[in-house]
């Protein structure tokens, strides 16, 4: 994956969790929308503070740093 970096990894994780929670909310329980809310709040917090837990985890796995999360 030549173009894969930390920024794309964070977006990939967020998108996967959001889509999964929406499907679970539709077919299992609407309470799964709380997971979508959590991801949205985490993205808001990361945009304000610059601290993203997913970015820290991906960085530990050796994913190349992008321009947004350093």
C-alpha cells in the first residue's frame, strides 16, 4: 500500500466503525448509534486538541506519518 499513511488509517478506522454501528443499529438495536456518536465526538475532540487515540495506536504499529497527525 504505497499511499497508505496515518491520516488514511484514521479515516479508514472511523468510517469502518461508523458504518458498522449504523448497520447494527438498523438490524440489532438503535442503541448502537451511541457508537457512532462516540466516534463523532472523538473526531471533534481530535480536531480541537490534535490528539487522536487511533493515530497513536497506528503510529505504534509503524504506520507512516501523514500531514494531519504527526
